[in-house]
């Protein structure tokens, strides 16, 4: 049952986050997605198109589908991502279309003394953070009503790559890296999908920080999550990159979501029932 005439294209809809968004939105909107490899049976889904960032021009895909909303959850080769977003921004500028870009707390990873808010200046020491800043800056040159930057903290979820790695480490008796001095906020695929749904539904634009409203130490959070798995005795490798506490957290200040879409770190932990 589609209740809205919006046509949505999710780039990277076969990945963990992209697929969670697809599942959340496809019952309400005419939703399309891209996949890179047909291993997971996406080829048989008529709503999915194969797209290889390094080989295919995203512009052709956009002309074919003509979406009103594009959500970019692309991962992979950095130069190819930059080029794809250049073409995306060009398309969005000329057509009745809005672009939602999944960015990251890493756009602030050079500022480690405080949590970061929506309109803080971005500065990153990592290649990944700098890539996200570069793409954010492209979006910021679009008319305000055409772009939405969604900055995410660490994303968990039962099927998330992070949780899969943790389970694998436990089963193989390998150490799990924890950062005792790192203070973060978190989200999961479930909460994130609901928030993005709201933003799309309300035609919101601007910059949004989509994480828990409170902060937690990386080590405490992972220990709590692992307690949910069962009575294991995992090996923790405690990594100290600095002697001081450092933050990698994106908190909202200006663009607050409704109360029912805000959540705490504990709610994310409670969602993890790991099989």
C-alpha cells in the first residue's frame, strides 16, 4: 500500500543500512534500490537495479528512474564515490529532486574534546572523514530545500557488520578491540530507518544528527552488548590512542526530532538479542 506518490531511489540499497531503509520505505513509497553484486538475490527484485560506481554513470540511472528523492548510502571506492556524488548533485540541481546523504561522525574526528553539533565546523584527520566532508560540501552548494545531510554515529543492529565481527571474534576466540577512552553515541538500523522515514515524509532538509541522545564509553557499550549474546568470556584488547578522554559523537541541538524518535544508548542495547 503506497500512501504517497514520492518516488525514492536508494543508492547502496543492498548494504546493511541501505537495505534497512529500503525495507522501511518500500511499503509507503514507490521505492527503488541499487545493488552491486547479485549474490543476494536482488537481481530478481524488479525494484532493484544493478549499479557499479566504477563502471556506470549514476546520471543514466537517474534519468531512467526519475526519482523525487535520492538517498545515498553508497560505500566503496573513494574516488568513484566522489564522482558519483558530483553527478548526483548535478542531476538534483536541475530536476525536482532532493538528496539525502548518509554522512558520519567522522567529519569531526579532528575535534576530540567535545561532542559535535549540527553547525559545528567539520574537520577530519581520517581519509574516511575527509571523503564525507568533501561530499557534504557539494550538497551545501545546492539550494537549501534540495539537500539533507544525515550524520550518523556508530551503527549497530543484529545484522550489522560490527555485530557480525564481534560474534566471529567470540566464536574464534579472537580479541575484540575496545577503546576505553572513547566516548560515543550510537544508533541501530531500526531507529535510523524510522528517523529517515520521518524526515522524508515531512520533506525535511538541512543537517541532522541521528544518534542516541546520551553518550557512552565505547568499552562499556560493547561489554553491555556482548552480555546480551550469552555467557561468553570474550577477550578484550583495550586500545589507548590517547591518555585523555576523546569524543566521537554527533548530538542534535538545532534540528531536534520529535520525542518519539529520540532514544538512549540503553534502548539500542536492549534491542540486541543475538542468536
